[in-house]
C-alpha cells in the first residue's frame, strides 16, 4: 500500500510505502540519494501517534499517524539506502487503512480553495502595479538610464520571468501556503527555508510600505495618509481571501483602464516625437542596469500568486498562467507609460518625486494632474491590499512547522491568519513612518533577488540527486562581484561551466516531492530549458543585485545574518524537525 493523504503537520516525501498486519505497521522509505547512507545520516522520531524521519536533515516522512503505537516496542533499521520503520500497534487488530490521519479540515491548511484564473491574474496585476511606478520614473530618467529608461522594465522583467518559470514548477507541485519557504524547506532543507521565509516576509512588508510611501509623496507628503491606508487595507484583508481577491481584481481592472486612459490622453494632447528626439541621450550600460535594478522593484509581487496557490481551485494550471499573464500585462503597461511620458517631457525637465503629476502641470493641465493623482490612489490601494495578504500566510506555514510563534497559524472564522495579518499591518505602519522611498525600494529588490536566486538553486537540487550546490552558490556571488567590477566575465563563465558539469554528473530524479496536502497530485508543469533557465536566472538576479550598490548589498547581508540568528535562537529549538531524535 502506498501512503496516501497529507499529514496534519510537517511534510511527507514520495517513495513512502507501508505494509499493515494485525499487530504492526511496516513503513519503508526509499532514499533517492546516490551516495550510500549511514545510520548517522538518518534520524527517526516515534511518538504515540506521530512519526518523523529525516535523511541528512531533510524530511522524508513526518506527520500524525492514523492510529496509536507502542513507542518502546517500535524499531527502525537501515537496509542499504532504504529506511524501514516497524511500528507496533497499541490496539492490535485495529485496521488503519492509511498511514496518515486525514481530518476533513487539516490544521496545517485551513485556507479555502476559492480562487479561479481571472481572480489569480487580477491579484497578480493588482500586487505588481502600484503607485511606486510613478515615483520610480523620476530617478530612472534623471539619474540612471535617461531617454532609454523604458528599456529598464523589460530588462527587469527578464529575470522576473525566469524566476517565475522556476517558481511555477514548485507552485504547481506544492499547492500550499508558504511560497519560497516551502519550496526551499523541501529542496534544500530547513535552514534555507527559514531564511527564504523571513526574507520573503520582510520584502513584502517593505514593498507594501514603499508603495504607500510613494502615494504619500504624490499627495504632498501628508504623513498620516500612508498609515491610515495601511490600517484600512489590513481591516479589509481580515474579511477573507475571496473578498480581498474580488476587491483587488476590480481595482486591478480599474488600474489598467486608468493607465491606458491617461497614456492615450497625455500622448494625444501633449506627446510629440520631436520631444523624444530633442531630449534623447544615450545612457551607459552601467546606468541601464542600475536603472533595471531600481525598476525591478516595480515588477515585484507576482510571487503572491504562489503564496495563494493553496487557495486556488486549479493550482496546477492557473498558478503558472497567472504568473506569466500578470508579468506580461504589467511589463507592457510600464514600458508604454514610460514612452508616453518621454514624449510629453524631456528627461532634463522630469520631476524627481512626482514625474507624471508634474508633466501635466508643466503643460498647464490641472485636470490631467488630478486624474493622475486619483490613478495613483487606486494603484496604491490595490497594491497595499494584496501586499498584506502574503506575509500572514507565509508566517502561518512557518508556525505550523514550529519555526515561529504558533499563534501566528491561528485563523479566524473565514480562514484568514488573524494575528499574522495584524502583525503585518502594524510593522507596515512602523516602516512607512521611519524609512524613505528609495531605500525601501532598493531593500525590497535586493531581498527578492536573493530569494529568487535560492529558489532557482532549489529547483536544480530537486531535479537531480547528488547535485552539489556549491558551484551555483559561488556563481551567485560571482554575478554580484562582476556587477561591482571586482570579478571578470571570465570568472563567471568558469563557474557557469562548473555548474553545468555538476548537473550532468548528478542523477535525474524521476519525480519531485508530492504536494504537502495531496500526495497523489501530479503536476503537469515542468520548468523548461533545464538547467539553462535557472542558471541564467541566478546570473541575472545576482548581477542586478550587484548593480544596486555596495550599501544595499551590505544591508542584505545584515538581513541574512539576522535571519540566521532568529533561526538558531528560536526556530531550531522549536521546529518540528527538532522533535526527531536518533
């Protein structure tokens, strides 16, 4: 019999089989590792109604058992690379039928599957499109890429697209809350998952605060507007995912209509090819990539679709389509808006903080300026609302694994992580009151680039047994150093070849780990172009990270350090994996 169904808590890998007799249950786990295992590599924990098995600190089988066992009479052995656990039933003669206990509403996933493709794309677009686009355009034109700033958005979208392809395979297979945390927990191990989880929560908090701060700049710097907006959106997000998604989808449609309308209006009345030609300046390649690093902030948010995959009716199909569709729509809108704005105003006349608003005022059109202000309000509201959705769900998944306070996994009557949502709103208010926009934007980009790099590495590890991640980790460092001009392209090329060689030496895995909640679910989507897509993703992400500057990189390293401290101080001591003893 193959073990079916997901556990109440923890994770379960593939190749878990069990045989049931009247007085005992024999559980067999076949390791996919090419190297021979020793007993020191395996940890097995047995409690009266719980089984946990890890191989080299990765969960192989973990969850609440269907029935109770006698702990002292239960044993385990290692036969080659096969772990065999014999559990003596407490109530002999009782038939289990399945290995894991399967309640109707698993405590680890009380979230409801209510979202379909239009709502998924609407959430993606609503999250990505924020008022930050109007603030970013000023620095792009005046400080980085000048007349070619519109190219920064497709440049930023390329690594985002490659990362989305990697995320798509994980998201269609692991249709549960947690996003990068879950993917790396399953592929690289708990500590990588913890770092990804904390960095993802941080990036969402900072991004949401940055968007609210951007809107504050547009309305004259009234400091109390952003906190009020965050409080309102926090309250709305407590009403349920379907309600929040519906509001966000309507706002996303209104945002797209507003952007198209204002582009047509501004381009028709004030746009001129002559303005573009007269003000045209060729930027440096370095300036273009630095601009792409800042523009990357405006493409963030698509990964929310992975976070809400556990609330999507058809995650295997709709998550991937939602990722690609929302990125394509937003990139087209952003590039078009940048070109229209360039046709209205010369780069030298751009206002640094509120370029679109001042472009209309420069032509004496106060009504156009008011429309731009209203549009910024709509964009900001939808982006803040959807940005608040992700952190509580990631924290809930981590809380179920014991890595953060378990109270953060508690949901209200409509399936929303209540305390996690409140914490998200409170921290967002603190950020928006203490940090400036450009620092918020760069920190968000840096944290997200690190997470996307780790996910690409995790995908390679999850596709090949025996794949050593050292060369690709070094490649990510090399890409950053190359952007800072501390390393030549030749050095990056050598590491790319080493990574490819390691990939060819490793043995293919026939099947990825199954979903945490449905072990029989098959994923139809696989990331194309392996291993080229994740390798290019790692190089581009790390290069753009380096283009953000040494100060931002230092801040990112501090974030990693803080994450590790939190893990060893609290997460490691309370983790579900930590309950497994030899």
